[in-house]
C-alpha cells in the first residue's frame, strides 16, 4: 500500500498545518497516519468502515475528516498538495473524463409504451 501514502516531501508541506501535541491529556492520534487513511478512502471510494487497520480506526479517520472539513483545515491541505503537484506537472487541467457506464432501461422507460399499447394505437387510426 506504500504507493498510496504521502511522501516525505508532501508531508513536509503539511506538517505545520497541524498543531503541536499538548503536553498534558490524552495523546493525540498521528495526523499523518489519519490523513493517509482519509486520502485512501477518497481515492478508492471505499466505505469508511473498510479502512485498513494500518491507518487506525475508521471512526477516528471519519471524525478527523469531519472536523478538518468543517474548520477549513482540509481545504488548506488540498491547496498545498495541489500546488506541489502543479509545480511537478502532474495535474493536466485540460483532461476531461467521462463515465462510459451504461444502464439498460426497460422499453417503457423511454415513453414508448408496451407492445400491446402500440397495436391498439395503430388500429384506432
């Protein structure tokens, strides 16, 4: 799973976003590990409950994502990461992706009606 983790260079851009741990009280969770877990969920589209154990508990990842999203920390993280990728040339803003998934619909879903209805319309004309 190492290819999905933040590199040391990426983390160096983000380390100052998170406050230093308090000297007293319960020890804080590792923000790098939690952020890696959040980014894993966002990349894969997997449910939070399927977060691998190496990223900590899914509850902590969800709680921190919710907190960071509401206080603007996550926006700062994304801006910094996008800035580093833009300088590396990894993001092409001209790329457009279109989903090619098709779903078969029933014949009557298109407004054409059923076969029996077509016969009755033809005999009335």
